[in-house]
């Protein structure tokens, strides 16, 4: 749906291998006729890119990641923002927020907003923040300074690690907010009186990039040492992914079963997980693949037998929403086992199209894995049902149409 409104999308970092759902949304909006400019708070740290990143046409601009690294740029932002009608109101909001969150991060957010409002890359007429924590803070301040409306996409960590007061105020300031799981949607709705401004919008999957798998998954059942069952997981090596629990579950599998586990992804806990694998005596059955692009990930889905992800809630409240990798794996008829966290049960129903166990329960996870390993026909049945659900309910075109309608309704009213 073409529009003369250019949207500045504020992102925490870009491009990021772990955020393909954002990249496919950006490309979808462009294909729908929206003109975008991307504003990132951090420069990329991944060594690779997904093919989708090369298809996005929008210009990318980077704000100072740390204010002390570009002091002149921040000072210019302050000088240029001072005459703007909304500067003093934004400063008042910042001071109020600072009283409840006296951190360097809070100063950084306001400094980045000054740079954004003063440089105004691409001369946008709308601001849209991806994530309701840091990017939304920068966006909210810049919106007040420049007098430009803003909207927001909230996801998982940003919801569950933000204080309620901050979420509530941002929900009141944004024209609308979308989020990608029912649990997140219900939580956000509970924090605002303007419930109609909060919308549930599943990211979905670009099914053109994950076409139907015409082949067949194997009949491996763990009995052949020369041809072990292949278990794969895709995700950053961070606490909320529960890889320590998954390794413990693998170590509990009966000795007569033959399996191999492959992990795809980078992350801060990789070294510790490798040590844990050695301590558990299973390191010779594990391959740590590191970060791979979408094409390689798709190939692994198709040659594996089981996808496993042991999602959990961490001590600070961080958790997944609905991990896109579960949707991806399901689209390839790959039997999945995961945990009853956040949006996972919105995709997988235990025994119908996957296996769901309680979080932190390594024994239950191990039993579910054992059952899947020993039962290739059961894996095929679950995988087929999962694919059917994904292709019926998780096509990302639906979310793009929903976003386009939300933007169009705002602009008609303007």
C-alpha cells in the first residue's frame, strides 16, 4: 500500500543474525510500498548476514553507541535541539524518568534522541521503534522533541525486563503498540487503560524463504551407531535459551541410543556450554556450528530429525516470546520439542504437533527426546501437523497487512 509517509524504524542493532523476524518485516513493509529509513543504536557485530538483509533497500544510519565516543556529535545534537518546540517537554520527561532510573543508560538514551532529532536522517514523518525498552525510549524522547508521532513493536525481553511504570507510560505515549505473543499482549493490556492501542500480531514466517520440503526426514531410531539420530537447535547461547538444561537432558538419554547434537548460533555462554558438555561426557556427540546464515540453517532443518529448544525464564525476567526458529523448523516438517514458556504453546500443542515439557525439567525433556528418537513415524506425524499449522496461521503476510492497515488508519485520521 503506497504512502507518502516515510517511516524511520529505530532498532537496537542492525543487521543482526538473531533478528530475522525484524528483517523480514522490514522487507515486507517495503514490498507493501512503504518507504523506510533505518536508525540503529548499535553497529553490527555479526560476521555474516542473511540474504534478506541484502534485499532491504532502506538507508541505514547509526546513532552514537556510547555518548563519550562521539561527544561533538552529541553536543551538536543538543545545540540543534534546543530551539525545537518540544525540547523542554522532552527534557522534563527525561528528568522524571531519571528520578526512577538513575543510570548511564538513561543518559545515553536521551543523548541518542538528541542526535536523532537534530540529524533527522531521511526526513521521516513517522517513527517506529522495534523493542519497547531502549529503542522505544530513544524514539519517545525524539518524538516529543521533533513533534513526530511514533508507534512500537514489543517482543519478549523488552517487555519482561522493563518496569511496569515505564511500559505503562510508553503505551500511553505511542499511537499504538503491537506484540507477538498472547502472553505479552495480555500483560501489556493490563498496564494501560487504552487497551485498543495494543494489538496482537504474530511475526509469522516468509514462506517463500522456507518453501515446502519435498524430501523425507529419516527413519533413524537411534539403534545404529554409524547413523545416529540428528538433533539440532538454533539460538544464541544465552541464559533464556536453556542450553544447559538441554545438555543435561541429552546426558540423561539411555546409553543404547545413538544421537548427535548440533548447535547453530553464537553467544556469550558458548565456552561455558562446551565445558559443561565435557563434564557431562557428551562433548564427542556435539558439534558447535557457530552463527550460520538462513540458507545454511534451512539445510540443517531438512537433514535433521529433531529440533530442540529448552526455553526458560531467567532471574531478571528475560524470556523468549515465540522463537522464530520453532516456526522455521516446523515449516520443514521437523519434529520439535520445547518448553511451556511464553508463546511456545501458541504454536506447539503437546502430542498433537510437537512435544512440550515444563521448563527447567531436564528429566522430562530427556524422556520426550527419547520418545522422539525411538519413534520416526511419530516424528513424521508431529512434523506434518506442525507444518500444517505454520502454513495456515503463521504466514508473515498477515502481519504485514495488519501493520499496513494500522499505519493507514493513523494517516487517514491525520
